[in-house]
C-alpha cells in the first residue's frame, strides 16, 4: 500500500473583481521569536471576541520578557513571553511555543503555572505600571491615554484601573494563554482540564495559523479549551457580602464578618471585587484612598503596604510588628499573607483590630515622623 504525503492546509483570497484566486499555504513560523514579535505588535491576534463573545476582550501590552522572581529577595528566575492586561484589569499571561517544540506537550504547562504562582506573589503593581509605561513610551504613546483607549472612554479613571489590576493580582484573578501554531492533543487535554477545574483562573490555548502566498501573509487565530458549560463567574460580576459568606468555609465566616463590621465602625470603605473584598481607608491629607487589607473566601487575608502614604521607617516598624504575631508570611516586598486555620483565628481577630486602629491613627494624624506601631 502506497503511503500518502500530507499536504499543508490552504486558504484562498479572491480579488475585488472576482477574476483572480490567490492561494495561500499554511506555513509554520520560522522561530518562536517571529510569533512573539507579531503578538506584541498586533495584540488583536489574541481573539478577544472568542474569549468573551458578549464583552470582547481588549488588550494592553505590559511588556515582553517580563522577569518572574522565585522568592521575595530573589532575582528574576524565569521570563514570561508577554504580559497583557484587559479592560477589566485582568493580568493575562502569554507563553508562545511552536508545534515543533516538544516542550509544548507538557513542560510548558508546569512552566506557565510557575510564572503565574510566582508573578502573583512577587510582582508589585509599581513594577507592572513602570513596565507598561516603558512599553508605551517606546511606541511614542502615553500610558494613561492607552488605558483610556482600552477602557473606551476619555473619562476613564486611570488610578481606579490600576487598583483593579491590583485587586485581581491579590485575588488570583488571572488568565493563562498558551499560544501556538498547532497545539498537540496532550496540551489540549491539560488545558481543558485546568480550565474546568480552576474557578478564578481562565486557561486557554490560542492557535494561530500562518498562511503565506505571493508575498502576502494571513493569520488565523482560534481559541481552544473553552468549557461547553462556562463554570466561571459571569464577566463583570462582583461578589456581595452574602455571596462571599456562601463561598467561605463556615469556620472562617465569623472572622470575615467581624472584619467587615469593625471596618465599618472605624469608617473604612469595603470594596467588593469579583473574588473577594478589600478594606480601604481615606487619607484626607492626600485626598486618596488606600487599600490595606484584602480578604479571600478561601480563608486568606493580606496586608498591603504599597498604597499607604507612610515613611519607610514606619512601614518597616509595621511590618516587623505584624510578622511578630506569627500569623503572617512575607509574599512580596509590600505584601504580608495570612492563611487562616482554627489555631490562628483568635489571634487573627486581634491583628485585624490592631491594623484598623493603627491605620485610623495614621490617617487622622499623618506626619512623616508618626510614632512607632505601638504608638510610643
């Protein structure tokens, strides 16, 4: 029996008069670098209308080759191909692989999960903002104007947008995209499984086929991995207090209820996001709000320094005091994380009261040489 030689797929372009048919043949990318450059230059190759038909995703490139550290005091260990943001401030991790790269079959998934887990932990919002500003500047564009374009409004609130990016990072609300010209079946199965099982993280493949012919080039993107039934929260849906408590383990619900009650009593604002809530304090001296506590129904809460208008000395005093309670670990230069358990609940209640009291005093009596965390 004679073997059959496989031929590459073709598409055809017809001229305006219908007199000429141009054949274009599917052609692999020469290098992954070619694919990466095209994606950075033309972000719409990530088909936002396929990812979310009701509210097509728009993209802002933060940067290419973004370094990802493996620890709080560690230099960058990995490099992510691209980081994009969409109009809802969702960080979108993109890793490109040609089908000829056998790494695309398994290792790329573990690699992407490393990038996401460590990027969420160790990237600061200032670092992402600076990277995005440099990317926009290299194209002779203003980052603020690019964000307003992304939001579709000249009145878009740029500062509020970056707060939303920060909320998404703190609550693990990210998107992982594997971009390739021909995804192997092993990668498809892994991505489909992850996308079904991960509630807050969207995991998808973007297949981009390249067709060449008569000096012309055509790119055809397609999303793979969408669940037949979308189990993720509706885009744009924000949790309510009731919804948060329903998602929360019963043993932790009283703790988070107390956080909300104490915050309201001390004139803090509760900001509800898609996957949790944050506690914000208004600083009259600066006419701005600062998010200081983030709470996740999974049983974790975070103390965040980056938005506090305080001196480095006071921030260091505060950090040492909170770490000495034994319920926090450092997960970033500006972030302390506490994962609740039955043994730490009582202490966690005391710590929340301490935090709210200290932040209230800072807001009311702000000065560069404000006293130590003990108020002495």
